[in-house]
C-alpha cells in the first residue's frame, strides 16, 4: 500500500481507502473489493458512492456482481433487492446487508469507515 493510501485518522474517523473512483463503472455495475478481512460491494451512481457488505445474506452471492437501479442492487443469483442507502431488503424480508459510510478523497479514492 502506498503512503497516499493510508487511513486518515486526523478527524478521529478512520477512513480506509478502497479503490480509485475512476475504476468504478457508473452504469449500475459494482465492484467487489477485499481488504482487511472485509469483502465489500462498491457502487458509484448519480455522483454518490455506496459501500455495503458484498455477501448476500441469502446464499452468499457477490452483490458487487449485481446491478444497481434506483439505489437498489439486485443480487445476481436469486434476485433479492437491497437498498444501498440503508441495507434493507426491499422485498419485505428481514435480511439486510451492512452499510458503511463512504466518501471520495481529494485524490479521487473511494474511502469507507470499516468496523
Ligand atoms: S444469494 Fe442473493 S438472493 Fe440468493
């Protein structure tokens, strides 16, 4: 990891760099990032970045391989839907995915608060 990719602890919040914003598609596709024991799904849509747990709570598919439309990702295996803003299943099921605070650094790196 280069020095520019070190977590920022100045504000007391530990922001962990995940991926350059330029590497993320803007058409609804996501990316899966594995880091520090986390497997995360990262999306860039409508000028916002969203970071959620990558593992679908149904049977473990990668949500980063899903497609996001109108703020909801569709699981690629069986079609469950999760709202990226709060992780809720929008099919009315109690399962949800963890959502992580995310931002883009001045250097254009997507960062998240993990753990
Ligand atoms: S694994 Fe995601 S809906 Fe089945």
